[in-house]
């Protein structure tokens, strides 16, 4: 199962003109329900997805596999963002796993800095522009429970130096020895301190800061961090 999951996750960052992109996923078990993926559309358009299937372990990993497959098929079929996500929502709803659901954040970045996205019930990624954070919230419900759910797009523009942080709740809900959560505030601080560095180093800095906070406490949920930087 682990071999299958690793085979569908990206093995290296994509090469896309004007951007530095890096993601990493660390499962709580041998396999996990977090995923990220790169979906190149053309030399001027790149798709990026981060999702989190409820729970962890093998059932969540199988659901994550279906999400990656569905996104790849939808985008290769030239569906628009909203059409692809609404179709994926219906497929998940019909899957028979009625107690399960999936949060998804999908974006498409253009070489000119245009950033189009849909947030389906996912923890809002953070767009850091200068010293200000913007939460990317436009979208709709989590995928699965409601087959007729409708979604909408959000828009942003990335200028050189701007940086987007995408993550799953296993990061912010990591527990320290005092039972306190790592939280969005601490993650923002680590993000701001490292944002000028390459995307890979930003991802590593956040994981390192989380590890320092949890002090070796066992990981309770899958953790994924992905960073997009505009050069």
C-alpha cells in the first residue's frame, strides 16, 4: 500500500517559469490520507492541489488515491476548475464511503502571476505579500457529503517575492507536551521568518519549527506542507 501511495505522489518539484514550488507529505502511519499533486496544463499554466481525506491509514490512503486520479482525469479532460471539482464531489459522494469526506484546495498559476483557485472545505492557504497575510477561502463545502454542492473560484495576483503556504490540519493541530496545539499563529511566524528562502527550505523550516514545538511527541495525523513562491 505504501509503494502504491508513493508512486502517485510527486517525486520532485515541477519546473515552471517564474516560480519556485516544493511540497512534502509525512504520514502518521505507513500510509496516509494527505496528498499533493502538480498538474501541468501548458507552458504558461500549472495546476497545484493539496487534499486531506478524513482519518488516516489505509482507508484514507485509498480515498486520497481516488482524489489524485479524479483530478488528473478531470484536468486532462479540459474541464474547468469548477466543473472538475463538482464532478469529483459527486463521485466521492457515490463511492459508498458515506462516513468519509475530503477537503481540497486546487489552484492554477499563470506565468504572469494570475492565481485562480477553489477551496473545497480546506484549511485556508496563506498568501504572504510583504508583511501581510491573506487567507484563500473562496470555494465551497468539503467534498463528499452533499452531491449537489456548488463551488466558486477565487482570484489573486502574485508579484515577485509573494509566497503561498498550503498545509493540512495535521500541521496546525500538532500537540506539544502541554497538550497545546502548534496553531496557525506559530505557523505564520515560522513562515514569515523563512519566506525569503527557497521553497524547499521554507517547507523544511516549518516542519523543523513544528518538531521543536512537539518535542518528539508521536504524530497523530498526516502532515503536508507545500509552498509556491513567485520569483
